[in-house]
C-alpha cells in the first residue's frame, strides 16, 4: 500500500507491484505454495457466494419481476429450437441428422452454456469498468478480483436458458433409441459440466482480453453466445476448416459435438479417434489454466483510466 501512496503523491501511475491482486499480499499467499493457493481459492469462492447471495436477496424482493424476466429469458431462447422445428417441417434430415439427434446436440450445448452464463455471464461488463475506472473499487478489497467481477449483478433470470436447454435435452433422450451403456450414462452429466467449465473459461479469457481492448464485449460474445449457436447444429453442415478451428484452436467441439456423437454412436469429424470423447474434463482444466494466466496478465497490465 506504501507504493500506491507514493504513486498518488507524485502524480504518476502506480507500478505493477501496486496494482497486484490483493491475494498476493496474503501472509499465506502463492509464495507459500499449495496451502497459500488453496486459501486464495477458498476466499474467492466464499466472496463469490456472499456477493451472489446479496444479489439473490435483491432479486427475490421483486418476485413478480423475477418470474416475468425468467420467463422472458426462457421464451427468447426457445425460439432457436422452434426455428429448428419449423425447418424440419420441410425436411427429414439436416446434415444427415434427424431432429431428435440435433436436439441432443442443442440440449447439451444450451444447458452447458446456460450454466456458465448463470455463473459468469456478468464478466462481459468488465470492459465498462475498465473504461470508467470503477474497477479500482474492486482492487482495494482483500478479495480476488475475478470472484468479484464474476458475481457482480448475478442474474438469476438466466435460469430460463438452463431450463429451456434441459427441456430440449429431455425431449431428445425420450425420442432417441440409444443403446445405453454405463459409459454413455456417465457421459451425459460429464459433458454438460465439462462444457459449462469450457464456456466459463471462455468468459474469463474474454474478460481478460477486455483489459487491453476495453470495448471488446462483442468479441467475447462471438465465442460464447456465438459458440453455443454453432454447437446446436451438427458438424457435418460446416466446412472442415471451421470444424478444425473449434476442435484444435478454440475447443468448443469438446462441449457437445464429440461426447454427444459418442452417445449417438456417430462417426467423429476429422477422423478423430473414439477416445477423444472422454477428454472434455481435461480440455476444461487446460482452458482454465490458460484463462487464469490471461486474467493475471490482464490484471497486471491494468493502469486505471489515467484521469
């Protein structure tokens, strides 16, 4: 804090050491090894829970408004699947897939994205905080900034998207004649949770990018909202270069395409081996490592508004 005071007195920007994450000043911080990092994670989760609870109490104070906005969220997202149903009123298959098969892709992708959007969707507001300097308020609190940004203005109405995705997924499971095995049964919750983690990492990485671009929320949305729209259609309708990009560059294919094709017994795109369907948890963990590094680099580069 002394560095900050010196910087303010001299009228110059604080250096990188002053604008560090508050948890780096903890006596048991990262320099203390695994125990320090575990404490950081625990403090971050606790802060996230407290902020979310505050917004939930605020939301429940106006329950009629909550019900209407949640239903509105449900209805708006439902139009995507209604458009698919209208399309299938004129065709029998799309890219070699029937409506129930596409419903499985749609339901898993929509549910995974809905969970990530519910937990971390508020992070697309970070660019606004960077532009107007209100991020400084979060920096002086002894709580990881990522937890504060993620929980800010927690919107429970986003449950409408999750509900809609689950209903479509239920329709797919009832309509499809799948030869169930223990691995396929385990694959369903695994792909939804891993997919939510992958989307969550994209939210965090997109927020980190806004430290540098500031007004880049639409770039972030192209990978998050745009990514879930992409995954709602079978990979056979897209060019192979695009499929390679969402498999090896931005690994959206691991959200629903690859594990869902294993459940359906379909061939994988790009002649990939069968075992890649079990990689979503590994891919999700790797995405979060990279997102964490990007977030830390962005936060260290932050210099306030300069005004």
